[in-house]
């Protein structure tokens, strides 16, 4: 087998076959306005025939554009993050951009390594949601200092001067707790996270503001901190019950923790919603399949992905001196289901 067959086709091969210059081929592949539609079609046809694959890194070195976007999320196995990523990806693909999706797994060291790897890969920009354990933001500041567009979504920080897309976590929590109070609850447990990243601090603030607005005291014994996973919800409620702390409702800053809480209540013979009413946060798919279905706050993940992508490309399409930073706050929606309603009327299914 000759070595020529193993050689990857290049722009030079396309140019030679069409008897045009390599620069014309390059412009045609990048949709340059001075290239005619007929030339562009011919170049694309030959590129497909030769199975030409552009070298993104080489292209980035020449043009400064890699057509790659780095997306960093804590995890992709949560409906919220996967939906946001899908919204970003669809928007990017429509503009002929590819995305590199990385998970930090809530590990600060891995988050730092990922950001450095994306910079080395010459991505055109980075979209990220912070890990729970991130308190040092110097790796993101490095992105900013290099002039690489950076947009944060959902989990953000005020310590970085960047564009952000968030939901109104305070309002979502305020409405959730106000709903429980309207249902007659007066001792409402709040499951939260000890690390004061924006989403948990804002949800805690919404919780306390709703209590005060309704003339109820904020009781430290009813505010329980954990990592907000399913097991944490189980452990938190189990400890409350073992300590004999009275409560008639739980508002959790995470659907996973509220699911764990529901399991323990059921094991202890406490009925939801008759004995204890529950509200979560996130509108994960499983919340509509529990018995009873769980009331929760919808974070508007698909719109968040679209707005995040719009914000990013708005930055990308301007040179550094023209870029302006903005924070977009989306409105959450309280999805009321059977776990929080005093007299839930469930229609009988036909036999």
C-alpha cells in the first residue's frame, strides 16, 4: 500500500483538483463573502469526495478561530445540566460550532485541569457552571486575562467580572415557602448546602424572607446543611426525627434531597402531604412520578441554555474592546403537585 493512500487530504489537494489557489479553497470553506456560491459548492463537493477533515488547531493558529466551545458542568447526569447543555449545543450547531463538554464532578482540581486543557485546545470561548467546592476562581480569571469569552450560568460568583445567566433563586424559594405557609405550615425545615455558592445562599435567603414576611420566626434548628444528595436528604430528616424536632413541612434546595426525605418519612409511617408537606427545587423528571408527585421549582433549563448561548455568541462576535458584560435573570416557576396540597384531589382512573 502506498504512503499516499494513508496521507490525509489537505486544502492543497482540493486546490490542485479544482485548479484554484489554496487561499480560495480556505475562504470557500469558511464562507467568505467574496467567494461565489458556485465556487463554494465545487469546493465542498471535492472536500467531501476526498473526505477532507479540517485541522481545527491548525485553523485556529491561522485564523484565531477554532469553531470550538468548551462547556464545563459539575455533572451531565442531572436533567437540569443536560438540558442546559442541549440548549447551548443546538444553538452552537446552528452556527457551525462544535462543543467540548467536560464534567468537574464537583472537584476543584479537576475543574482547574479542565479549564487549562480547554485553553490549550484553543477553544473560542468557555461556558461554565461552578462546582460546589470552588472557592478559588483564579483559573477562570486566567481565561478572562487571556481575552477568551467566558459566560457562567446557574452556579456563578460575584468575584469574577463576567456575563452570567441565572434564575431568580430567591424568588423561587420565596414562592415555595409562601405556598407551604398558605397550606397552613408553620414549622418548615430547609435543607441547604453549607458551601455558600450563589444558588444555595439565594434559596436560603428566599426561605428566611418568606418566613419573616408571614410573621414566622427563623429557627436555626430547622435549617439543615448537607451535600444535598438523596442519602443526605434521608440522613437529615432521620436526624430531625431522632432529635424529636417538630416540623410540618420541608423545603429542600434540591429535588434529590427531598426525594430522600420522602423515603424516610414513608419508612417512619409519616404520610405526605397529610403529616408533612414537601417542596423541592429543580423539577427533575422523577418528581412527577413519585406518589404523591413532588411540588418543585422549575429552573427553566432549556431557556437557560438558549439565553446562555445567545449571551456567549454576542460576546464572541465582538472584539474585546466592544464587549460588554451583563447578567440575565430568568423567572422560575413553582410547579404545584400533590406533595404540598392539603386536600389533593386525585381523579380516579377509569377501570
